[in-house]
């Protein structure tokens, strides 16, 4: 099993957090997202404990909402003392409706609308990360009209190759995100931001990418950012008090993946940060981290029902399920790999190699290829593992498929946290 919260019971059924997935599928239907609350909480506490032990608690963990945004998840991370990183007005609205404090929210986005900036300012969002010069200009005007001063951070591209998929690299010069160090753009942005009367420049932000399995790219980002903060102090005389080093720690999607434990990653970052600050006698900044996938990814799985099995001799075997790219587009986007098993045959060997095909009218609607799986039959329940991040949040209504229900499991008991969409939901906005 990929994670310790997955077990097999005496009936040979897959269980997550003590709940029988076959019974969950029967009770709630499929496709079905299943999340393990206890594992989410353990992951939150793991991050917080490292900050407390290694950095005297001088930091804030902000859950990266884009991994999975829903009211119940915000309630959980808020109760664990975390803040939230939001990327849109919709994520901000959801977090606030769930009861999160606006002061502990960081607002991101490389192309924020005026209405999103107005919402962030009017609700008192603690930090707004600015991505470009026109946005600084618009935000200064909006904050001035509101009669307030907005706390801003600048998103910096530190020029680091994160050794991950090109689509989720964000720290190199050729990225739509942020200000580049190499061109002098970042320093120009700092100078500009410091002059706006309705903006308070409180720090810098960087994010080098996602699904990163090693420690060194993160540590190097810390070193680069401290060096730039010291350069700002030398050239402009401004000592910035905060540094947001983003997120990106990877998880184990397959048996071959070997991610560093997130505690080890954070310790490596903090060690590099403290060493860099001591080297140039720079005051240790208040630190923010924005983990998302590593908090929820391994805590979730998705259940499907097998609708048919199709053998193409000497080519491949398709196992066709009642979901697909409409509820998990990651294989279609990135060729992301997953592990799957037949939940009602979990104690049996995965003796076949199959392609897991979806129900959408696209040849590329696959959840995976060359996947080991127990011999499948119509009516079996397929569990695709490690789907807690970037599945529900990226789900869509292609072919007018309703998005699935989500249940949260705790100590073997499940509760619905997102209702299954209905056909009426699909036409709600049609005129």
C-alpha cells in the first residue's frame, strides 16, 4: 500500500482510514472521492511541528487551496492552526465562508481581476502576492479607494530548475509567473512597490514547482531568496521582514516514487535559510510555506465501478470505468501515473496489465496505461490511489457529466462533505 492508512480487511476489501471502500461505493455510489481526515490532520501537524522545533514557531503554514478547495477542508486546516493560500476569488470566498480568518490568507494569482483584488482588500486578506507591475498599479488604486493600505509580497522567479514536469515548473525565467532575478525585473519591482502610498511591501514569495521529490531545489531557493533580500537591504535600505517559500513537496503516486519526507524537506530549507542569514548578518524573516499536495494527496482515493472489459488481442486490455478525465484529468494533462486495485479483490495479486479507460468521448480519456490490476469483471469496484490533490479541484462537466460526491472518513465512519452534482445542477445557469 502507498500510505499507512490503507489496509485490507478480513473480507479482502480495501479500507481507508478504517472504512471499507466497497461498502462506501455501495452506500454513496460511484465515482466517489474519499478523503481520510485523520491523515490530513497528521500532515498538518507534521509541518507545524517542524516550524515549532526548528524555527521557534516563527512562521505560518498556509494550505495551498488549489490542491483541493472545499469548506470542510478549510475547517479542518483552520482548526489545526494553518492559514490558506488562495488563487482566485472563488477559493477566497470558499475559505471565508468556511470561517477562516482573512488575516491568515495569502492571495495569489498571476492575472487577478479588479473584482478579485477588491474582494481581497475589502475582506482584509493578510497578504496579497503581486505578480506584475500593472497589478501593483491597480492594487494601489483599489486600496486607496478603500481607504486602506494593503500588505503585499512580490512573486520572484529564483531561476531554479525543480526537476519536475515542464507544466508544473514555475521558478525558471521562462514562466508566466512573477518577476525574474536575472533581468533586473525583480529589483525594479521592489523599487516600484516601495513607492506606492497604499501598499506595504512586507516580503517576497517564490515557488519553484510541484511534485518535487528532493530537498536541494528547495534549499537552493532559500539561499537565492536570502541573497536577494540582502541585496535589497544594501541597494535600497529596506529590510523585508517576511519570506514565503511556496510549496511543492511531492508524494508517492506509484511504488517507484521515493519522495523525501516533508519534515526532511522543511528542515533542509530552514537549515539553508538560517545559514544564509547568518552569513550576511540578515535578520531571520518570518517564514511562510504553502504545502497542498503533500497534505491531501495521499489522504484521498477515488472509487469507480467497472462497466466493461475490452480485450484487443496483442495490443491491450481496456478496463472501462464510470468516470475518467472528467473527474481526474491529470493523466490527460501530464501523463501522471497512479496505482489502482480492485477494492473488492484487494487481497488478490494484481496479475493483469490494463489500460484504465474513462467514459468521456475522447480517445485520450484514460486514467492510466500499463497498470497492474487484479482480473476485473463488470461490477467490480476500482480504487485509484493518491487522488486527494488536483482531482476534485480540476474536475469538469465535459460531456455534461456531473461531478462526483466526496466523503470524509474519520475513524472508520464517513460523512458527505460535497454532494454529488445532479443533472439539474448542470442546467442551473442555462437560459
